[in-house]
């Protein structure tokens, strides 16, 4: 009898342990799923790209990253981007639902809109604190960027062509912030900023194409909703072709001696230029939802390659 009782006790203990492990495993899985959803909500890869662009802007000007203001500015840009993306999805819930955007976590229900708003608010507060510590130029740029993003999302989405113009401005701004953190923008940095804006404009026009139906229903004004997807594809393609030309132009033009006739720069920037030209060709030929999402990922890679081209050229000149 004692042996039977002991067996039952061991059985119950084993069952309880298995149940506990199952519950803990479920909690861990839920936690990881929630964290992944939050990373998708804030587009962490684009936030990191923004911070990297601050470092690149500073490096092109000074050839160094040792400035504390630069690191603070990069951190401020990261968190303001987190806030902008969180609130972008918060205010775009209706459009994203209408467009069946399953890549948008709020559409899928995790995290909740309340959590997204909390993340956006907290990120904005952190970005302001870091920007103030970095200095006046960073503070002005961060505050203005956050204000414009909120005003647009809340009241100006139906004003054409503000969406493309304002959102494309997020591409060159980190470069300028980085340059101002170490001095003043030089001609090559201003040229890079202009190139980044052109890439951003083509990107923004392109990614609006798959959402044209839902954006039209919700009153969002874009090139695609105003003039149709075919016209938007042609406009995006033309802008990407311009970006391809601009990417390699410093090799031929006397903008900065570090880049003119620099074969390594031509090789790296030429790779990005070829990618931009290919994106332009493909978006005009086929601008379906699936193709647009693939080209969006390709554009992210090509933009990183373009930034790397300028950083490498400066690094080799400074060593």
C-alpha cells in the first residue's frame, strides 16, 4: 500500500512538473511572439538604419565617431523613429485593415493599439531627452520631425502630396543631424542628403501602390490614389533611375576629391546604382503587392550599400 501511495505521489509530481513546464513554455512563446510583434511595429531595421545614417553623416564630415554628441544624436534618431512608426501604425489602423496588411501587427491584434500608443509616447520622451543632451541642432531636428509626423498622421493625410514629401524627408535628416553634431554640412554631405531624399521619394511612392484601394477608401492622398497605380509606378521608376545616376555622379564630378576618380567608391556606389535602376525597372513592369514588398526589401539593402559606399571612401582616405 505504501508503495502504491508513493507511486501515485511521484505520478502527480511528474504531472505537475509537466504542466508547469508546459505553462512556462507557453508563456515564453507568448513573450517572444509579443516582442517580435513589437519589433515589427517599430520597424526596428529602419530605426537602426536611421541611427547608422547619423553616424555616417558625422563620419563623412569628420572621419571619426568619437564625438559624444554624435552617439547621443544617433540614439535620439533611433527612438524618434520608434515613436513615429508606432504612431504611424496607430493612426493607420483603418487603412491597414482595409488593405489587409497582415504585416502590420496592430491589424493582427498584437500588440494592442493602447500598447502601441504607449510605446510611441515613451520613445518620443526618450528621444527628446537624448536630443537635448546632444545639443540644440539635434533637439530642433528631432522635435520638428516628431511634430510633423504627429500633425500629418492626425490631420493632414488627405492633403496631396504631403505624405510623399514629408515621409521622404526622413531619409536625409539623419545624415544632416550627424553632420551638425560635428560641425557643418559640407557639399558632399548636402549632396548625399539630396540623394537620400530622392531615394526616399521613390520608395514612398512605390510602397503606396499596393495600398491604393484602402487608402482611397480612407481618404489618404498619394500619387497612387490621385493618379492611379500605373502612373505611380512610372513616377517611382523615374525617381529610382534618377537616384541611380546620382549615386555614382560624385565619381565624375568635382564635388569632393575623396570621391572623384575613386575606383572603390565607384564599385560600391555602382552596385547600389545598379540596384536602384533594377528596382525602377521592376516596379514599372510589375507593381503587384508581392512584387512591391520584395522591392521594398531590395531598396532597404541598396540604401545601406549606398551609405556604405560613402563611408568606405572616407575611411580609406583617412587611414
